[in-house]
């Protein structure tokens, strides 16, 4: 995946995170950028995870307004932590991905709240909002992972239908 594609995907997810709640307010609790950062950090290198977390946070900060660097710091810390632990442990499956994403949402919420309070500003959300966001993002993560696996299975089945005869000709069983 090229860097340009990653930036465009992050920008698209940022726009989705900003404008989707205007259509359906409950979808505003899903942190699409953090979900992408977590899922990519589980299978990427440490350096790529840090760059991805910083880029996602800066995109979120620039689109949402507020303190520039606040979400970039929080997402970078989360991406670095996940990248370190994913090199030590094998974390696979929709349930583990959803649990890690939910925990990441809670940690990011606590980092943002602590930084806001240390600057003398009121916290933009409460702990109830953080826990609802964690639940919504975890559920969305499970759906994304499950849909991705089903797509991969369909692609595998499609490729298995092609077989080679003894004479060297390739036939397709699907037609």
C-alpha cells in the first residue's frame, strides 16, 4: 500500500467520521480513523504504525477543529503500543480485534480528557460517551473484520475454480 493511498484513505475516513453523524447521529460514536489505525497496527511495522497514527490524528484534528496535535498524540501513542504488543503476541480474529479497538477508544478518550483538563479546558465528553464510543467502534470493527474475511473466502473460492488439465489447457469450472 503506497503512502498516497494511505493518506487518501485516512482523509476519506476522516470525512466519513465528520459527516456521517449528520445523517445518523448514532454513527458519530464510531471512530473510523482509530479503527483503521488499530487494524493496520496489528499487522504493520512499528515505524509505519507510528506514522499512520500521527497522520490519522492530524487529519482528525484538522477536520474537527480544536487543538492541533491532540488526537495525533493520542493515536500515535495507541498505534505505538499496539505495534509493540503485536510483535510479541499473535492477535488474530474478529473478537480480539474488536476488544483491542474498544480498549484503544477508551485509552484515546482518557488521553484527550486528561490533556484537555491539564490545559484548563472542560472535557468535551464524559466517561459515558467514551464507553458508548468503545462499544460502537468495537461492534463496527467486528463487522469490518467479518466482512473482510468473507470477501477473502469468496476470492479464494473463485481462484480455486480454475484448474489445469493434463494437456496444459486452463479451464474455468465457473462457466
